[in-house]
C-alpha cells in the first residue's frame, strides 16, 4: 500500500503538552514525518504557537491571547512547566530536521507568520519545501500564498469542502485537510481527481487509519504519531 504521511498534531500532544517545544521534540523523537502547530499573533506582534483564543484551558490564566504581550505569555505554564513558544524559537530549535505544517489559527496571522518563515529560510537550514501551510480562513491562506508563493498551501475543512475548484484555481494547493468525523469516500475521490493529496485529522486509532489508508488517504494528523506507523 502507498506510504502515508504521519503528522504530529500540535506536536506529539498525546504525550506532551500540546503546541509546546516538548511536544515538538517528542514528535521528532518518534520519527513523525511532520509537525502540525497552530499560530496566532499576540498583542506585541510576535507569532506564538497556541490553539485556543482564550488562555484558560491550557494555562489556567484569564483572558484572550491576542490581548497579552509576549512577556506576559511567556510567564504562563502551558503544561508540565512548558511555556507558550514563539514560531521563531520553534523553527530555531527544530532547525529543519522535521517538516512543519503551520495552521494559521487567527485572522491577520498570515503576514507575520510569512515573515518568520521567510527569515528562517534566509538565515537557517529551512527550505520552502519543509513547510506546508493551512487555515480555515481562506483569506489568510491566500495572503500567505501571495507573500511566499513557493511554500505549498493546503485547504482545511471541518465539514463539507466547498468552492474547491475556485480555490484550486486561486491557490494551486497541494493538499486538502479533512476532519475524520466528516470525511466521505466521495470527497477523497473528488480531491484526488483534482490533483490534491488528502490528509485527515485527527486520527489516533490505528484501525481507523488502516481503513482510511485503504480508501486512498495520503496522510494523518495524530496526537500519537507512533501508533499509526507500520511496524517493520
Ligand atoms: O489542522 C488540522 C487540525 O489541527 C484542525 O483542527 O482544532 O485541531 O486546530 P484543530
Ligand atoms: Ca490545528
């Protein structure tokens, strides 16, 4: 059967606190093919890696991430004593040893994220081919694509994929990321017919992965990336 891409969802977040350097290191240690992370812009303008709009679930602190400056965010515990990382320090730490899927989680995150990524390519070992960028916000994805056209972009859907042909025409995406809860066989076929890879989120059950693999799915986002790897 074809090889599927295993992407560590928010890092290896089944083992270490999500979207932290510890989770990213764990993903690398488990030999995931790539890391998925969620980026947003905080009040002082830095691009930070964090999933929720509000700080509560992860850090216990009150308020919204976008209202806090970086020093305030850095003082919070994101789990097991880990801090909320910036995109820059994450890219510096990983140094292109593993590919990155950056999900543009908040509005107006595309251009600041593009700048960080461009700098990492200019000054470090990162290459455009090490990245793929996704977003539920099509406008953000488009902005990113216009800023750094050499980096592949992926369409991201929670429910039914819409406007696929028009979006393909505008962005030339390489993949579509579909929600496992909603994925349908015909969507896999349609996406493949349009030349897109199909990556499904979030899959932690090896049996489900096997079923989807047999249907032609090209990759999985998993909190436990090692569970989906074929034993040699
Ligand atoms: O990018 C796939 C997946 O991460 C999207 O959902 O809520 O985990 O960011 P969420
Ligand atoms: Ca995500």
